[in-house]
């Protein structure tokens, strides 16, 4: 068993006020680390440590901040293998994926290091020529970063390097279902020279996150998680007029037209739903297939799904790991049973996966339902697991109507060789991301985020850093004239 305190002001606390809870390995079913549920006063201590450290960090010049962020990237790369093992042990995601996620985390640190000394404002010509007007991009101060369990380091690094590059200090709260990699990550930050108090981590559940939202020293919240919790955080933050960025769930349409390359579309659909065991916000969980390719794609997918290699998340040969935790495992199985009784046609999987190599792991078979109607719960509810719904369509208009008929708006996929069709559809799809002839592709430079119930605000890219700065406008009157406030202006 490993034991972790909270990470406050550059070191781990040794004695805690609150209860402890266990991190459970979803492959073995056994607890492997003990964590602390932070009390409200410990959340306060983390927020105050951040508030004390932030002015010094913001005053550190951009070039030095960039140097530290680049050093953090180096240290992440050096420790990528062990960090991947922590994360895969914690949430059952295959090591192939967590390893590449660590390298992407380093990439994001380097990307935002480049912004640390380039947070330019603008000069603005006014009507009055003797007033010099310019803007400054300033940090919020202390920001709270609250993340989900499916990819703790990726979700954190969609936020953290941008927040730091802009001169903020942070309090982080990872999910109670997968906190270890985030805590281990802190050691790397100190090793790379980040001053104490600039990054603090508190662990625990909903009450800890709620205390962060309430704390007056925390000026902004950036949240990744479910729409239900996003709503609560938005409301609590709104009551205090505190800004929030919300990265929420999805039920994304992946649309295959008759003229698509069937092999590429099949692989894209598989990657869209079975990558990360389907536990990804951008899962292409609604596959819309035009009638001419419908049977072929359905058969190809069913055949490929049956060959996906489930296994120990730490084995590099495994292609799909476990579900991350027991409550999620139970929810996914319940959704599969509900889809069966709603009359969707099961063409692959359909339940828990067992076998000698799978031990007591929380494995679910790659599951596919065909002939799904868009009004079924299977087509409307985010399952966050390896369950694909295939829906047939006849025309482009029908595909568009089904694609947009959903409360979510995170991502969409289009598979077609007809570039005119793709260009026609892109502006009509109500989602923050559109992929054409690819799916689940990410880049440090490309902004990411949702519309509708998938949230608001953007991460990554140039827009990502804007979420962590506010604009100050400055007017300097250099006329040397005393301006009579009662004079009539023409
Ligand atoms: P969740 O909403 O249950 O929990 C997310 C975090 O919020 C956890 O750290 C949790 O402890 C905390 N929390 C819970 N109640 C809170 C409250 N009242 N106040 C403050 N914090 C609170 O989500 P989850 O089950 O961990 O993750 C799955 C969800 O996350 C899915 O809906 C998925 O689509 C979404 N997600 C979105 C993205 C994205 O970038 N859009 C990425 C990954 C996951």
C-alpha cells in the first residue's frame, strides 16, 4: 500500500484532519493506495498557500516561467513510464495509451511554455488622440482545477500548463476514483523547480470540490466531468459570480456516408468507441451509417470487435483494459441490459467479459447494437463505456437531423470522399469539434471544447490560455490638459 497526504505548499501533509479512502486497482480489485479526504480547512490551507505564492509566480518574468515549464516537460518525459504505470494501475486504461498520454502532457507544457513570454495585449487607437489606450492580459490569481477519473493527467494538463504560463497558482482536485497519478505528478513539478504553493493538490470527493468552488481565495474554476456535476458547479460559482470553464460529457455522432472508405471508417468507428474502453468524453458512441454501407459496416465492426484483445492494462499487448471503477462498471452493464429490453439488435458483446487472463478485473465486452433509433436511451444517454449504437440513415439531411438531435455538442465525425459534402456539413453540425475522415485526433495547437450540455470554454491551443487570463484596459491621458468634467463635448 502506498500512502498519500495532501500536497500543500510544496510538500505532502503527514497528518490529516479528514477520513482516508482507498484507491482500488480495477484489474485486481484490490486497494493499492490510501488517500486523504481533505477537510474544508485543508482546502482553505491549499487555497491560501496558492494565494501567497501567486504574486511571486506572476512577477517571475515570462522567460523564467517558460524555462520552468519546459523543465517540467523534460521531467515528465523522463518519468513517463512510471507515471503511465501509476495511471493504468489506478484506472485500468491500457499502458499503450497512458504512455502516449504522458508524452502529450509534456507536449502541452512545451506548447504553453511558448506563451509565457508572449502574453501580449494590444494598443487601441481611440477617438481622442491624446489618450493612449492599451490592454494587459492578467492572471486570475488562484484557479481551481477539478478533474474526472478517465485520464487524470491528460485532463489536468489540458488546464495546468496554460494556467501556470499565464501566472496563476492552482489548487487541483483529481477524482476520488483516480488520484494517485496527479499526486505523483506534483513531485515532478517540485523537482523541476516550480516554487512551493504554486500547485497544490487536495484529494477527496464532491465535498472537497464544492469547498473549492466556495472558497473566496479561488477566483475561477476549470472543471472536467459530468454534465450533472457541471450544472451544480456552474450554479454554485454563479451565485458568487465566479467564472467557470466546463468540459462536460458527450454522445457524439460519427457519420459514415456511402462514399466513405469502408475500412478507414470501420477503424475510425472502432477507435472512436473502444479506445480507452469507451471512457472518453469524445467517444463516437452514435455511429450513423448510410443505408448503402450499413450492412457491410455493421458486419465489419462486429467481426473486429470480437477480436479486440482484452487484458492486463499493464501488458503492452492488451488493446482494451478494464472499466475504471465498480460504480461505472455497474452503470455500463445496466445500460446494456436496458438497450436489450428496448429492442436494439445486439451484434457484438453484450455483457461482462471473463476469462483466466482477466482475473477479477472489471472487464466489459466490446458491445455493439444495430438498428438503434435516436429516441432510445441508448442513443441519447452518455454511457461512458465500450458500447456502440449504430443508426441507419438515408439522406444527408436525415443524418444531420439525427446528429444534432441530442442535448450534447462535444464532437462529430464525418466519413466521406466528397469534400463538398463535408464542407456543407461542418457549419451545420452543433458541436465544438468536427473530425473529417479521422476521429479522436488531438493536437496541442487545436482548441477543444463543447457546446450545449457539453459545456463551454476551450482548452488547448491559443484559446486555452485565454481561459486563464482576464483583460485589463489602461487609458493614459498625455495631453497635460485639465479636463472640465462639465464641459459639453461635441
Ligand atoms: P463527475 O462529474 O462525477 O466528477 C468529476 C469531478 O467532480 C470529480 O473530481 C468529483 O469528485 C468532482 N465533484 C463531484 N461533485 C462535485 C461538486 N458538487 N462540486 C465540485 N466538484 C464535484 O465525473 P466523472 O464520473 O469523474 O467523469 C466522467 C464524466 O466526465 C463524463 O461525463 C465525461 O464525459 C466527462 N469528461 C469530459 C471531458 C471533456 O473534456 N469534455 C473529458 C473527460 C471526461
